[in-house]
C-alpha cells in the first residue's frame, strides 16, 4: 500500500551527508514502506530522516508539517 507525502528529494550529485540545502527540493512523492533508512540530516532547520526508495531516490522526511 503506497502513500503520497511531501518530502525533501535529493537532486544533487554529491554525497547526501555533505550536501547543502540547495541540493534538496520539496516534492510530493509515493512511499511504499520499503524505504531504507540511511541516517539523519538537518535541512531547512529541521532534522530529517534520510531514506532511499526502491527506485533509488534519496528522500528526507521531517516531523514538521510543510
């Protein structure tokens, strides 16, 4: 069962751990529950959980509503 949610999506070519906020875009994406948690990253002032989706996208979810 997939759900759509707003998340930060990594759009840069660099390592996500060393990325800058400009390397992330906010977008509506589909999550299916099989995402792999890679770690945490501060993006736009919030600590976000960084995950890799089944199709290779790097996304970051925040507890804050966007």
